[in-house]
């Protein structure tokens, strides 16, 4: 199983909103690396939900509810992708970006290293380290 991370401004789309809505189509991604990551996601894989902006912290766990499909918000004639996400649970404690950057096991996370990347892969060891930092059981 692969693990993923997605980033969102909580004012635009928060983890709490995902929990309220139960599912969302993750649209609007306009970065080729992020698009390719969306296309690689498989149903049932787990996703770390990260709030950007003022909060800058990992806050929840979601899962891939449906695999990549054309992004309905994409400009006509362009090839963008979207996946459907569903909430699993909030992290017991949010993990701030500063903590992720300071930890040897999490500082290599793609979206930590590349601030403009909004969808990235996580290794199993990075996933486990974030859960440990958040005091969340798998």
C-alpha cells in the first residue's frame, strides 16, 4: 500500500469540512508532479491531510475513495486529474510543519522539501513517523 499527503488552505477546504461532507473530489491541482501523484493513487490508500496557511500542520487522515479521473475544473483541452477522498479520522495531535522539518524521519517528505507541491507520496517510514509524532494509532 502506498501513502500520500495532500495540502489545502483550511479557509478553502479544511479537514473538518471533509469530515462534514464525507467525500470530496480533490480538484484544482495544476502541477504536473502533483497530477502524476493523483494518477498513481489507488482506492483504499491512506492520505495525510495537511493544512497550509497560518496553521501549517498535518491534521488528519483520509483515504482514496476513487481513483483518478479527469478534473472537471480543468481548462478545456488540458489533461488534469482528480481523485475522490473520504475522511478516516483526525490526528490525535496536529503535527506542525516546523516539527516535520526538524525530525530526521519526516524532513524528507516531498511536500515538506518542496513547499509548492500540493500532492506527494510518503514512504511507510515517513507515514509511521508522522503518526508517532501525532500520538495517533494506525
